C-alpha cells in the first residue's frame, strides 16, 4: 500500500510536466506544419519574407506553443493556489528585494559558468543560445520577459512545486522542482543554471507565500541575462572573477537578510 501511495504521489507530480510537454510539442508540430505549408503555397514576396524571418517566426511559434501548453494546467494551478490561500501582503514587501536578488543571482551564476568554461562545454547549449539571441530585440523582451516566465512558473512552481509541497514537504518540493526545472532545458549548462535558480525561486515562493514572487524573479532574471548579452561593455566588468564574486556575495547577502527579516517577523 505504501509503495502504491508513493507511486500515485509521484505520478501526480510528473503528470503536469508530461502534459505540458506533450501539449507544447503537439501545438508546435501543427503550427510549424501550417507555417511550412503557407510558405510553399503562397510563395512570392510573402513566402520570401517568412523565410528571411525564420528566426523570428520560430520564436513567435515557440511563444504561442508555450501559452497553449499551459492551458490544460490552468485548472490544476487554480486548485493549488486555492489550497494555499495565498495573500498579496508579502509580495509587495518582497518585490524590490526579489528584483535585486534576481539580477545578481542570474548574472553571477552566468558569470561563474562562463569563467569556469562550463558554458562552452555543451554544443547543444551554444545552439540554444544562438536561437535565443537570433530573434529581434523587442520580440526577445516579450518572449523572455513575459511569456517564458509566466508559462514556466505555472508548470514548475505553480503546479509541480505546490504538489510536491502538499504531498511530501517544502524541502523536497524546493529540491525536486528545481531539478525538474533544470532537466527540462535539455542541456547540461542550462540544467545546472536552471536547477540552481529553480530552487531559489521555489524557496522565495515558500517564504513569501505568493505566486507573483517567482514570476517576478524569473522575468527579471531572464531580462537581466538577455539585456546583458546585448551589452558587451557591461559583460567586460561583470564577467570577471571580481564581478562574479561581488554578484554572488550580494545574492547570498540578500538571502541571508531575507531570512533574518522573515524570522524576526
């Protein structure tokens, strides 16, 4: 009976992950087929335009598929949030803290992965990075600052973390949801980066009790990395041993300060 109960719990946690993955890929296959047919059938200047804008078209299709992918998970999200009886009180007080921590943690970890050479160890990661930064700047802001944070937080913190927390305990939820978030990205570099930030986002969610906090963190972290990639002069200062150390120390200080203030409260 215990084994069966554990199996049911595991399935309840993994089911939304699999459902999102299957829905996303089904939508992508349909939309990419429609795109290819339209290019072939219409042709002419329109077809040439779509061909020339292949990177942007791929980005738009990916964003649409992410939004479609979370649709079956919306009822699950509502149930989990209703069960936690979330309040907006903590979100306001933690917003500024979350922005600072998200910037420092994302950039500091990126700097660390770059300085150690780990970021260059995965060819798959390099291909993903080329696609991400191959889209138009404004489109990238929407994709990585709005769509990606919203959809991924619905899946990994809104549903999966809350289920892990409810079925097991918050500590297991923080660790496992972070590991699943890292594995979701499909390459070793983003797996490490995603797992670290995923655990941090789940931790902040647990401390704040408000789903807006991990969404805000995710959006700010994505935008900090995306914008920095377009500013080589900024990277020259941040992606150094000293810059990396300062960013990570500020991140650790933010977590420590939040724990102290939270405990006193």
